[in-house]
């Protein structure tokens, strides 16, 4: 009926002269003749409209345009009403901090890296680890245990579109938690900005404060776990190094006892000195023998004595040399070589032992200390007003998008009609 009245009104206004008040005319009919007669007259007027094909076509087109406009207007009103009046208002608590290493490089070195555009890679890595931990399921479980977020996300505190169903999965809940957790890392300053959204401003602050506290504890817990693993490994290496050093000492001691020598190297030096001294005596006796032989007979007692002395000295030299380099087992040069080898093994084992001992003590310190620290740039705040949704911005955006889609649809319909004609 309403459609007929509208179409008849447009028809009489454009095509029938002198009749412009369709609503007034039908109201008088209804008052004078009743509903039945009014509907009958309305059908006759509508029949007259249908007989005029040109008018019918134009009126139908105009009515289709009106319907489409009302459709887009209704969509605009519904979406705007949701965002302006129904959608949950979320308060944003913000904080900013820097993850610092106590053992980080000097400021001059960091400045050089910054000038090269590299930045502090360790700080970047730590910040990325912090972000992953904040967004993890483990972190959410701790927050949920403290603040019952799962219950909150399914409650009437959130609007009917945003709230989760009662049978929401763990993945859905974690996804919503991450949507309310905003994290941004500034590579230039190295500052990590973290925000949390909640319908209650105090809860937003408390949850964010809890997250910061957990991060401060956890980043050092990561390092302590790593240091404990390293400590276990270093302790095993230290025990092995100590055993090798003790074995090297035993081997050297047994070798010294076997050959009844405290230091074979010193013994070799001593033997070499004896050989040198004997060779000196030999040269002296040979010279003395040659001198006396000029004026003494061969059977002279002095010459015979000198000959015997020369023979004894040569024999002594041969014996000493044989002891040094002879073929028999236990020759001194072999003893010295083996001794030096054992000595080098002991020295190497001792150095390894010293290094592992130093590493062990260093790792023990690493386990007990906090290598990382959070430098808070701004403490979590209690927001005064809601942040999301930004109602003026949302209203303008919806209005522009509605006009844009309306224009596109209108253009497509016009193109299709022209193509059919």
C-alpha cells in the first residue's frame, strides 16, 4: 500500500496536471468512504499508472533508486549506531621500557653502531624475545590466573559483537588477548612501547603493571636457565680436565721413578759437559804424548803411561756417548725425549685445567647475577578516558565508505541498465 501511494504520488506530480496532493486525497477518501473504498480507488489509480508505460518505467526506476538509498542509509545508521552507542569503550594503559644488558658494550661502541645504522642487535633481539613472551600462551595463562580474563572476555562487560561465546576455544581467547595487547619497538631509540586495553581503566593499569613485573623476572630467568646448563657442561669439562692433569702428573712421576732421574734433561746436559771435559783432556794428553815422543823412546814408561791414559779417556768418552745415543734400551736421548713429551702433556693438561677452572668460576657468577635489566621510561598509567573506538574518526570513515560504495553500486546498476537497453 505504501509503495502504491508513493508511486501514485510521483505519477500524479509529474504526469497528471492539477493533482499533487495524493496523500491528502487518499486521506479524505478514507474519511469519507472507508478503507475498502479507498483501497479500491487506490487500485484504479495504480492501474491508470501501469497503463502509461513511460510513466511506469520512470516511476519504477525512481523507486528502485529510493530503495537503494534507503538500504545504504539504513546500513550507515546501523553501523554508526553500533560504534557510537553500543561498542565497548576500551581504556588504554601505556608503558615504555628498555631492555638493557649489564654486560653490554661500551657507549662509544654502541654509538659507532648507531652511526652505521646497525643499532644494538642484542637489544633488538632481547626486545623481540620480550614481545614473543608477552604474546605467548604461558604469559596469558598467568594473567588469566590473576585477573580472570577468560571470564571477562565472555561476559556482558563487552558488547554482543566483541564478546566471545561461552564455548570459545583457547586459541580464540589468546587471539583476543593479543588484540588488546599493543606492542611497538622503536629501533632508533631501542624503546619498547607496550599498551593494554580494558573496559576498566584500573584493570588496564593493573594488568600492564603485572606484565612488566613478569617480564623483569622472566628475562633474567631465561639467562639463569641458560647459565645453569652452561654450568653443568663446564663442571663436567672441569672434572675431565682435572682427571687428565692428575693422570699426567702420575705418568711423569712413574717415568722419573722408573729411570731414577729427577730431570733427564739436566742429566743429558751433565753428560754432554763430561764428554766435553774428557775430549779436552784427550786433546791435552795427545799433545803431551806427541811432544814427549820426539825425545823419548817408544818403550819409555812415560809414553806407555800416556798411551794408557789416552785409551782410558777414549773409552770413557765412548761409554758416555753410548749412554747418550747408544742402541741399548734406556739410552738417555730417548729418556729425555719421552720425559719432555710427558712434561708437555702435563703442561697442556695444567693449562686446560686452569682455563676450565676460570670458566667454572665465571659461570657460577653468571648463574647468580641478573645479566638483563628493565629500564622503565614511563610507568603504566591509569587512563582518564577511553581510547577505542575513536568515535568522530569512525563516524567520518563510515560516512565516506557508505558514500563510496553507494556510488560504485549506482554506477554498476546504471551500466547494466544501459547494456540491457
